[in-house]
C-alpha cells in the first residue's frame, strides 16, 4: 500500500489502522491508565518462512500481502516485529523505499528495546546510502549506537565502518570507530582493534610496529602486514628493525605472486643481502632468494649455488648453515643429480651426525643409491 492516504480527505478505516500500526503510534491503549493489549499467540511457523520463500522467488508483493494480513490480525504477536522487518524488505524489493522507511520507523518505535529495532535502524540507514545521502545514514547509525550500544547489529555495523580504514592503513581513523564498540568486539574484529590500538599507541616505535605486523602475517593477512612494515621502512632511523621490516615486507609482496611481485621482492632481498650478507636479516634475505629461484623462477641450479655460498658464510651449528646444506642436498636429489646429491648429504651428516638416522634423509639416501645403481638414471659427469 502506498502512502497516498496521508493526503487523502477520506482515508479508509483499513488505511488509518495500517498507518497507526506502521508509524508506531498504536492508539489502542492511548487512554491514560489503559491496560496494554493482551499478548496474542505467535503466528504459525509458516508465516515468516512463506514470506521469505516469496521473496526468494521474486514475489515481494505476495510476501508483503501475507505479512500485512498477519500484522493486521495479530499486531501484538511475539513475532510481529520480525514480520515488520520482512515487510520492509518486501517493499524495498518493489522499489518502494519510502514505504519501507515508514515500516522500519514504526518497528523501531513500537519495539524500541529489541534487536529487531536495531536492525530496522540499519535498514533505514542502508536506504539512505542507496539514495546517496550519507549524512542521513550516519545520523541513523549514531542513533543505533546510542539506543542499542550492546546490540550485535550495532557492533557489526560499526565494525563494517572501521574495517576499510584499517585495511587501507588508516589506523587512527579505524581506532576511533572501534573504540565506540570496544566492549562488544569479538573474533577477528577484536584482533584488528587490538592491532590498530597497538600501532597508534606505539607512537612509531619500530619494535612495537614489528610485533603488530608479525601478528597480521601469522594470521595470513599479508596485505595488512605489508602496510605496517611499510610504516617502519619509511622511518629513516629504524636501525636493525628497518632490515627486518624490509625482508618481511618483501615476503608479503612475494605472497602476492605475479611476475612484477616476484621482481620487486627479489630486488629488496638482494639489496639487504648485499649490504649485510652474514647478518641475521642478510641471511634471511639470501634464504628467500633460494626459495624464489628454486620455486617460481625455476632456476634450481642457481638456488643450489646460493645454498653452497650460504653454507660457506655461516658457521657450522647455526640454523642457516644446516638449512643451506640440507636444501642443497635436497635440490640435487630432487633433480636426480645423484652423485652430487650423495656428496651433499654426506657433507650434511658430517656436520650433523644425528641426521643420518632421520627417516626422510634415510629415504632420500636410499633413492640416491638406487639412482646411482641405475645407469639410465645417473647424472652425466
């Protein structure tokens, strides 16, 4: 039904009753001291489900008619609020946003302390968004926060407002919004809130920023981690943290894949490795270059050569030394360079004897011996 009756001189009884219902005025108990209407039994379980089926089937007019008849007959039923919300959705589907605004407004006034009222306020805000009226939408969301501060709907609406700022690295702006609903944030949103707070409160401290970025990287959010690492890189006096941030920033780029991403990552790692080849982050950069050439670039021989150099530059007993020796042996075995692989595993076991009984290495050595025993599989001298 349209709102034409608002300006009509002779509205019908049904029109007037509908207006009072939807607008939330409900004068049935307007006399001072009048008892509230008795609670009526809930609608049959099929009312809402049937209306939802109509909506899914592209029959919003039928859904609205069904819901309107139910609300008319049982305006105080426990599920009347849900029915009003569905009715607003049916009106939206018919491109009658003004009627939907009235329906949602009536719902919010009629059932002010319910989750349905909170949802109705957001539905009104979405209508204003669709009308390119962000100011009106924001006013409704402010009202949502003020009237329903503990509502799940409120929390999700404001989280959705904060997340774009967070994802784009505008952490101060995101934190201002997250703070408004801090008591009700859970799950991934709480993690973002805590990260944003840490970044803002760090006041540019590289150590704290690195901790925040590392958390995001462990959560498999490299794009987000990259933004934080970039904050550190842009600081000229970050010291050792600068190299660490560069290495990890390049790793985030590497994870993005694509030829341009690989080239950008390689350039950063090569720069760090050239500056301090035997440092912690120089070694990490050299290892990532091994990964790059052994994997995406498919230059395994270059990766083997890099491993040999790392093995020479790092002392026995260090992680980088053991990692380089094992990776070199594994690559040679993978590419059926049997004699070289045999020598490489022998070198590994010389420095790390306990590896001789390690099941995977026992298996690899067995494969190498089988390859050497088969002339067709043996590598050329």
